[in-house]
C-alpha cells in the first residue's frame, strides 16, 4: 500500500504539472497579440529584397518579393499571411528629402500585398529603398505592456486594435486628428508611436503632431500634409507600442528597442528621458547624438540581431518629416541607425523624432 500511495502521488503531481503547463500555454497564446506580421527592407523594384532585413510569421522556405508598378511604385508581397485589416508602416531610406507612403494593402491568395509609392519633396514620383512592416493583432495584454493601432481612411476607422480590449477613437479632420487609445494609458510619457500616410491617389505624408499621455488613455495628435506643406485630409496608420516590438510581439522577439529623440538640439550622445520612452528589451541604454544638421545617429545596444527592422516618424506641430539616410548597421549585437534625417521642405532641420527597432529573434 505505501508503494501504491507513492505511485499515485507521483501520477497526480505529473498531472498537475501538465495541467499548469497547458494553462500557461493557453494564457500565453491569448496574450500573444500578433496574428500575422512581416517586415522587409525593399531595396529592389523587382525580385527578392535583402534577406538580412526581412522576416515574418510565415513558415520556412518563403521570402518577401517585390514587383514594379508605375514610377516610384512597388508592390510588396508578404507570403502565407493572408488576412484582412492590420496596419502598415513605411519609412523611406534616402540621402534626399524623400518619403514613402502606403497606397493600399490586402490579401491576395495566400499572401498580403502592399502597394507603396515614394516621392521627393515637391511631388515627383521616385523610387527609393524603404523599410516596411505589416502587422495584424487580436487578444489582450497585461499592463504595463500595451499595444494598439488605428487605420483611418480619411473619413473613418477601417481597422483597429487595442490590447486592453477597448475601442480606439478618432476625432478631427482637415489634416489634424486626435487619436484616443483608452486603457493603454500611463502616468507619464512611455512607449513609442509610429505614423504613416495612406493615400492611393496623391502624395501625402503624416507624423505625430503631439502626444498627451494619461492614466486612462493615450491621446495622440496626427498631422498630415500634401506634396508641399499644406495640411491634407488623407488616410493614415498609427501604432502605439509599450514594452512590445513594432510587430506587436515580445519574447520572442527578445531583441527590440525604441526611443524618442525629444531634444534634437542636444549634440549627445544622450539617453532620452523619461526612461520609459527609451526602452531596450535587453536592458541596454539607447543613445542619440548629432551627425550634422538634422542628422541623428541612434544606437540600440545589445539588441542588434539580423533579421531586423527600423521605422522612424517625425514629431511636432509643423510640416517637418523624417527618413533614414541609409540602411542601419547591425554589428556586435548593436544596431546603429546612421542616420535619422529630418527635413522642412528640402532643408535638413533639427526635429524631434520617434524611432523603433526590432529583430525577428
């Protein structure tokens, strides 16, 4: 009998551990947030872009591919992740006053295809390399982690997500909107924001105009302009991330970071404050420093692992916009963004910006 009791006790312990494991797995799955995601650096107008800077939630054996459209237009195919909704962010990579915008996206067979159009300031259509990310989410997250997005088409919300299970809202128009993300609030500035213009027919660029954190919600102003500096009613996407990657995921990836260069006149290197806007998943300290007028070198230590992705968005009430001067460098577990460059018209200017980095791992 004692032997039977010991065997029975052992079996019950194993069952308890297996049950706990199943519960933990189910909880983790519920809180995973991203359903489908993908990113790439598009450095070709046709074919397979840089394999060092593309990854996604598809299985092995698939790659992002690109086909050309009109002048400055490309179609990016993310394989095996066909789904409706979600958001797209695009950042031009150029040494000139160029930007790129999403025109539209959606499922095509088993894939998601995104149409991207790039321009130079003044309206000429041009091709330039760019960094692109697509993400679609459901589920919830425990605070302090938070993630939310909005796709606004110029007249209303067409797609949204809020990791607190709340409903995001948009008010305003004529080039200036206020986005409210309830349940994702913080007592001070925390997290990162990315904004991208969405317009299928005319040049448009968008940015974060202002940011008002609150305990109950994040309130973010979006500002958009036309081919020059005139406010424009257009579509756009916005993503808010806090202790999550721009893809909505975390652990994995274990390596991601973001920062808010809110003192662009500081020659640096400096670590932006408050600390919650300068997050690093490996406890590194992100720094920003000047590399010339309107040029900011951003270093994300300890998280630099290929394949990886960077997005940047201008901040402020004016018409300024920002891009990446060249593809970032990933070396020795560090990621060096050399540089985030900001413009007013075609002139480089010192301008606040929000920058986010993620590895696929």
